[in-house]
C-alpha cells in the first residue's frame, strides 16, 4: 500500500493534470499445485479520454502513429470499441454518474495493439466511485468487470471489491472462483498500486500493477519505447513464454469455454 504523508489529498482523489506515464512493474504469483512467479516492467499511459487536446508527440489519439490510443480499442469488443461513451453508458446503467474519467492503458505500437487489462477510472465530487477493469485474452475476446460499491460510496485503498470470475484468460486456470480488486492511487505523490487476487480454493493468482507516475512528454514517451520496446508485441511474447514454462512444470491445460453472454459484470 502507498505510504501517504499527512495533509495530502484524500485517498484515490483524481489527478490534478493528465496525461501521465506509469513506469512501474507487474507481478503475478500463482499458488496451488503448480507455483509460478513473474515480474516484468510495465509502461502505460493515464489519459483523459474526453480531452480535446492532442497528447504529446509521438503519442496519437484516434489516428495512426508510432504510439497511439484509439477509442476503437477500448469500450466494447476489440476493434469495435466506443471509448468514453461506452464507459459512461456502462456506469449509468448501474446508477453511477461521473464528473471525470481517466483511462490507464498500454498504447498501440504502429499497427499492433494488445492490453491484457486496461482500467477506466471514474470520479464524482473528487471521489473515486468506480473502476472498470477491461480484460482481453489472447484469443481476441474481452470482458469488463465493473468495480464499485452498491451504495455508491467512494472506493478507498482499504476496500476489497469482489466479482465472480466468468471470463477465460489463462488455459492453466479454471473459470471459477472470484476476483478481489484493490485500488490505491496517490496522484499527489504520483504513484499507484492495483492488486487483483483470483481466489479458487487452493488455486489462484495474485497480480499487482504498481509504480510511480510521471508527466507524459516527448522525452518520457521516448524512454517508454526504449524500456518497453515493441510494446504489445513484447507483452504477447512474454505471455507465451510463461505459458510454455507452466506447461513444462506440468500445469493442466483447460479448454477454452464460450465467452460470457454479457460484455460486462457484475
């Protein structure tokens, strides 16, 4: 959990300015009969998806570029997304209204795009009231888990928001059990810490995404490309590398079930 100094903004208050760059790490710890651990650098951007201002070069919005973030890649099926309009419609269907939205995601690199998970963050009256975890598997399927309190109260770093796991992500994990989400953002100190734990009896995975946030400019984007070369292609290569390691360890392969009928839950 992020350490906070007294007198700072309330936990999970919105950032004063966007865009920002996450230069952190993601860690997965698999428990159960076959144990496995991985830690890799994570380079992502946090943007205002409704801002009319263009992002700094070479990042592009809704157009081709060396790096780009497009509405068609988010908010609905991959390649047919509707961006922030979808996020607002999804939240409003659950009685959630938002003053501000932000999207945490990995940009496309040239023609290639793949995000195992992106996050839509929603604030009302300076309080975080919902997070949509947009999960995409390597078969081109997507499901979004809408994390919120039923009574609409703010989400704090102490909260654990649960959702039944209904979407196939890994062929080495059952579509069973549930997820527990925890969101800890300190935009004043420019840091975030997201934890997702899959619980399925003795089996499951604990995943985290954490690190510092920095202003997003040309130099920062150049550094992102140097530290995380080829972006989505690197992510896909690492996923398949760890799948091979799990298979060699004797992890049991599960057949891929049909995706859930609804694109969002709960």
